[in-house]
C-alpha cells in the first residue's frame, strides 16, 4: 500500500556540491547546493537553484559565472559547514582549508580539493518561488588526474567516494551495479 503525501521534493539522491563564485579573491565564496542537475547534453547545460536571500545570490546574479565542484566523503564536513554558514560572516575557503584556484574559462574560482569542477556561465535566471534557477552553459570541466584511468583516460568517480544528499542527510555512493546499457548487452 502507498501513502499520499503533500507535494514535495522527493527526487533523491542528489549530488551535494560546493558552488564557488566571485570575480575577485576578496569576494570568493562557496555555497552548498543539492538542487543541481543536468538539463541538456548538447549543448551541455545545467542548473543550480538558489534562494534569493543567500549571500551568494547577489554575486551569482551580478557575475553570472560559477563553478560546480563535486564533493567527496573527505569533503563532507566542509560541504555541510558551507551550507549552514553565511559568506557574509565567514571566509569559507579559509575556514574550511579549501584552496581557490583560477578557473580556465570563467571568472570564478574552483576548489582544488574537488575531484571534478564544472565551469558555468549563466544563460538565464528563472524565478520559481522559494528558489531561483540559474540555468547555465557548461564551458569547461576540470578533472583531477588522480581519478583518471591511465590507459583509457576515463574518469572514475567511484574512486573519489562522491557525497550525495537525500532528504536532509548525506551519504556516500554504494557499489557499482552496472553501466548504461548493461541490461541489453549481448553475452560474449
């Protein structure tokens, strides 16, 4: 038997990411976001949803550039901390011992400790209610070479132990079950 609940956001798990923004080192900041995702693969387009009252909102709205930094179990404390502390009152990079690094294509820093950094340029801001969606074009992706297979060059996300968010809690991803299309592959 299923129970009816009031409408809500129950699409879980989601990646718990650190979004970095700011055009100059004195305004660099981080915010933790789980309302993040892919919208299109060609052209590569993604979104982040941000409450207008967040400190970073005005920076994102003005600069229209940001970096989505995937997080890991190792970055879990910093990820949570950056989500409950305001950039108005804290230097999040400094207080969490994270390293801001100049991105290749956008005027926002990336987090050196992140295994994968996605550089984004805002295409449109869509007011939705409690959050506004920053719809962005992906301009560049930087992958930490310690997670690249030396033969194939493929990125091994599982080796980074990615952090995900589900209904108020953080989890690491479990074991790999298959790959896209495995259910219909012909036996060798």
